[in-house]
C-alpha cells in the first residue's frame, strides 16, 4: 500500500529543492504511473514523454505545490489529464491516427492475470474476456483499486467522481463478472483481486 507518511516527507523535502528526493519520487512512482498510463493510451513513447514532462513540470513549479496532501493522487491525476490532452491534440492534427475513445482505455491482458498454474487455460481466457467486457469506467476503477491499491477516496479524486460512484462501479463490475463467469472462476476472481490488494 501507499506509505502516505513517508511519501509526504519525501514530497516536502522535494518541495524544498532536495534533488535526491525528487529522484526518489521519480523512482517510486515511475513504474505504477507508466502501468496506468499505458492502460489509458497504448503508446509507450507518448506515455513516457508525458511522465518525463510531468516530472519536469513539478520540479520547475515545486514552490506552488506545497498544498498537495497526497503525492500519489496528484501525480496520477496530472498524468491522466496530460495523456488525455495529448491524445485529443493528436486526434486534431494527425489524420492517420485512429479515433480514440475512453471506452478503449483500460484493458486487461493475460500477462497481468497472475493466476496459479493449476488453473486451466480456458479459465484464464474466460476471466480476461469477462474483465474486458466491463464498462470503461468499471475497468478503470478496478485497475486503480485492485492493481494499484488505491483507496475509494483516492480514486474519487483521480477520476473526479464521488465516493458512492466508486463503490457503485466496483459493485456493478463484480455483478457483471458474476453473470458472465461460473462459480469456480468467480472464486478465482475474488482470490486474484484480494491478492493484488494484499501485495500491492
């Protein structure tokens, strides 16, 4: 889980201009930010550019960031906005670029489903297909909550929706999965999601 106290201390030292803490923030958040970014936009170079640009921006304007309570939420929110802005800009200028819809964003692939060896291939396939049948917002909430260990409050801030909506999306996602999957695979889903929360 996010060590909010330790992260806050590092953030405060970064605000004061401590370069080692700036590097620590980058090292700590780059991987989860990249994982989230690549879900929003399957263009690795664009995501990397956005992350680099974001960190360059926060270093340059660090004096204006003293009010930030949760560095992780701030960075995820900022990255999401930056990626969506870049995608929209590219869509206007590049006629060859495919139309990008937020519904195409969060997708689960087989590499992310760390499932025990005894689970049959068909079960893995059914689970992946079921996860990808969730709505775009349900997939994003599931990804942030279970794959990144985000609390409902953090997701509320990142997606600019209220906490009840976060709960509703998770509830409806689980209901959808139950309708699509048999009991044995559903047990696997619950086990999987709990394991992501435990080890994140």
